[in-house]
């Protein structure tokens, strides 16, 4: 169940956004505004998180009291939560932007660079030490992403050598999203180590600040369009699916990852990449895979396993390495993702 849930949520995010955007091109009338989808996602996430606090504390009144207590106990600590909220809001808007210009498969593989950014920021901000196996995995991941983004002979996808503007901007958006994801995850891990608040109360705080940030972004970016057509202009069943998947999917991962080990997470990542590539090419038909893409995707999957699980024991024995390196490499890649529903 955990494997299916993780794989489905991870794969569905990029595919649903592309699916909804394709539908928007087929019908007349105003298209949905990505900034309002991010806002609706945060509102749904906030609402569901509060219901989970109510379930945890035994009622709506006790939930409101617990949330109020955690908001007012230390205003400085509460304001610190606005930092990851701002970053997640920026990240989600960048995801919509990149998926409007890249196929779901290319975007999904490229977005695995968040492993690299999270690892580097963990070293800088948390003082973690990475062994040679993990550094090798990060290098392999980088090579895989470069292969995926490298221009095809027909020039249909990737970071075009002729510097086509839209693919270049989309690739840049994914890179910035990886950086914001990594920084927000590491920063949030630092906060979680300094608080006794429950997961769901922390998600209420994140959802509150995230909703405010998303509203400000929506008004500044699409204020005129919102005044003319409303927040839900261009919404359809597909767009509602995007909102629910992004909101409830993150909370689902927060709950599931508490009980999932590294092996399951690696299999989930690998399966989600494969599933996204197959559906992107076969159903959405938004790209045609070539050998370079297949090799790059395989390297990204291999690097994920290598970083999280380390080298197999028999290789370590043959090479004369100690088993401690293998066990150290099995340290969770991104601990905050197991404790908050906003990590992506």
C-alpha cells in the first residue's frame, strides 16, 4: 500500500498538470491560472491539516486551542515558518511554469536534482559529512540529468545548444525549484529539531503562511485576470484533480513516509520515473524518448538507490571497504520529507 501510494502521488503530480493544461488548449474560454491553483492547494492543505489536528486532539475546539497556543507561544519561532512557506509557494509556481514548457518525463527526471541540492545544503547548513559513495551518487545523478536535458538531434527537448528561450527558461525554473526545495527541506528540519509541535500543527502553520504567500503571488501576478474572471476561472475536473493531488498527496506522503524505509522510497522514486515516462510518451504524447533520455533516466534512478542505500555489501567486501560506509549511506536522504506534507 505504501509503495503504491507513494508512486501514484509522485507520478500524478507532473502528469495531472500536463493533462489539465492539454485540456485547457482544447476548449474555448479563459484558461486556469496556475497561481490560483497554488493558492487553492494551500487552502485545501490548511483545511485538511486542521481536521487532522482536531482528530489528534479530540475535537475542533481543542484543535483551535492547540493551534493558537503554538502560534502565540513564540512569535519569532512562528515567523520562521514563513521562510519555508514562501519557498514552497515559489517552488510550486515554478513547477507549473516548467511543466508548461517541458514534458512530464523530462521535468520529472530533471527534478531529481533536488537530491543534489538537498545534500549540498545539508553539508553546509547542518554540518553533515557525505562519504565517497554519496558524492559518487550525486555526480552520477548530475550526469543523468545532463543527458536528459542535452539537445536531441532533432532539437525537440532539452537545453538547446541554439539557446531556444523557452526550454532554457523552463530548465532554469526546475533548477530554482530544486534549490528552493532543498533549502526549505533543510531549513524545516532545523526547525523541527527545535520544536515539540506535532506534524499536523506544523502543517497548519505552513498552510497558513503558504496561503498568505500564495494569495500575494496570485494578486501580484494575475490580479487583473482574477478581478475579471474570478479565482476559479478555467477550472475543470482536471484542474480540481491537480489541486487535490498536490494538497492531499503531500499530506499522504507525510503520513506514509513515517512508516516507509529507504528501500521502499527508492523503489517508489524509480517506479514513478518509469511510470511518468511511459504515460508521458504513450498517453499524453508530449515527447518521444531516445537512447540518451533512457540512459539519463537510468542513471538518475541508479544514483537514487546508490545515495540512499549505498554499495552492496559484497562489493564493499571485495573492495576491502568497511560495512560502516554502507550503513552510513542508508541514512535517509531527506528527513523533512518524512515529517511534513509540504516537501516535494
